[in-house]
C-alpha cells in the first residue's frame, strides 16, 4: 500500500537557519503530494502541494519539489522564524487510496 | 467562507460510556474523512464518505466505532463503550473529488477517556 516516510523530530534550529525536512513516499499510480502544518492547539493547514513530477510547491517561504526519480518531496526554507515552530506532515493522495496518507510528522522547534 | 467545523472541541468521558463527535464539512464538498491523531502515532485513517457511495470503513479499529453521514453533509462519529486507548484527537476533513485537490481539516475534537 501507499506509505510516507519523513524524518522524525524534534528538529531544533536557531532563527534564520536553513531548514530541510526529508520526505519520501511509496505509492501506486501518480499521486499528488502535500505538506500540512499543525501549529500548537490548531488543526492541520495545507502548506503547499505539487501534483506532478518536477512541480514545485511554495508558500510562506517554504518550498518542495516533486521528485519522481527519487520518490521524494523534501520541504525547505531558507531562513526560519520562531513562528515556524509547529508539526509538519508530508502526505500523498491519489496513489492506491482515495484519502491522504500521512507521514508521522516532524516537530520543528525554532529558538530565538 | 466557513471551514470544516467540529464539535465539541473537547470531550472528557468515563470509560464505558458512548460518545458522539460531529463534523460539518465545507458546503459542496462531496468527500468527508475521519482521522485519529494519537500522541506519537501520527494520523490514522478511520473512515471515508464519498457522495452517496457506501463508505470505506477499512480504517475503523473495532466494531465499537461507527460513523454516518446524513444528507451528504453532516457526519457523526460514534464510539461505544469507550476505552482509555480511544483517547486521541479526532480530525474531520472534507474535499472535492479530484486527487490533486487537498483536504481541508477541522480543528478536531480532543477526546479524553478517564
């Protein structure tokens, strides 16, 4: 079946550091890929998405590129802020299942 | 516009009691999902409704769990004879059909079974 693997945290960085959160997937067919973010005490919000190979999703300074050859969708940001502290989930949809298949989430902590 | 609304936001119940959790999806969204988020366990798919089709119940962990969706809109997740291991955040999401479309999540119901 479909699966998503992402680095587990917590990941602790200083403000203005460069961020990479790795995500790889296994799926049948041609899924769409998503990053969701969950701020403390809140629900999941869509951060960005990519629907086909080589697409780049971007939002709020975050970027991720759909790499079919490496089955990856790594999340990057050039300069993180304290307000980016949250849990980040990589997910896919449209592989073997109708819904979203999630990774376990990466807890990101940004220190001032 | 209104997003996905879930109620209650918090529920504390005694072991053995039944609970009902409610989800109001975004108007016009034909797909509705329930997920469970447990500490350290990530997001677990429970059940999926798509239009008038029979629901996909493959993620329900036991026969104590059931869900219905009335009129293709509001959904209720029912847990009978709650157990302590049912304590989690229950998330509802809605979306439209195409798989390149994201799902939109509510803020969840935090269930605590004492």
